[in-house]
C-alpha cells in the first residue's frame, strides 16, 4: 500500500527529483499517492527544469513525458537559485561537478514558502544539502 504525503499541505510544495519524475511518468503507485495527496491539499507539485534533462532517456515515451510534465510546475534555474545552490554545496562540503543538479533542486525547494517535501532516490545527499528545512522522502 502506498504511503500518504503527511507533510505536504496547503501552501506547501512537493518537488520531484529525476527518480521521482521518472517514477511518476511510469505511474509508480507510491509516487502517484504522494502527488495526488499533495494536489488534494492544494500544494504545488514541481520539478526543476534541470530535472527534466536529468530524467529523460531513450527508454521514456516522449509524448507521455511531455504530457506528464505539463501537469507540473517547472521551476526555472535563475541566477539567484544558482548562487544559493553554490552556498548549499559549500556548506555541505560537496563538489558541484557531482552534486550540481541536486543542489539546484535543493535551492529551488528552499526558495519556496510553506511545508517542503522532496521525493528523491538520494536521501543522504539531499539531507546534507537541505538539513531539516525540507522533509526528504525516499522513492
């Protein structure tokens, strides 16, 4: 049975990393339950625009991928988000070469108000970047 998104509520945001987005496109029951729960509480469901690039591969049906992404809020990587991502990397002692996209996802999430949840396959890395300011759910 799928878990419920207990920490995503009105005014909050649910952010999918590349694994979260890939599983959402494949209709994974756990990820689908998180998304539906967030939507039922009027929370924003989003991805970073870099996540679109990271999640895509030749095995994904492009029409389904585009359709699914059209239902999400795509968060742009602004200069402000880039600088914040660098700060997060520095504070966590991580290198941008390996953790750049995770840092952008973390910075984009932290820029939003309200309860914040990231669905990720990189629980440890996201925890290092976000600390306790974001609830991390592993998928």
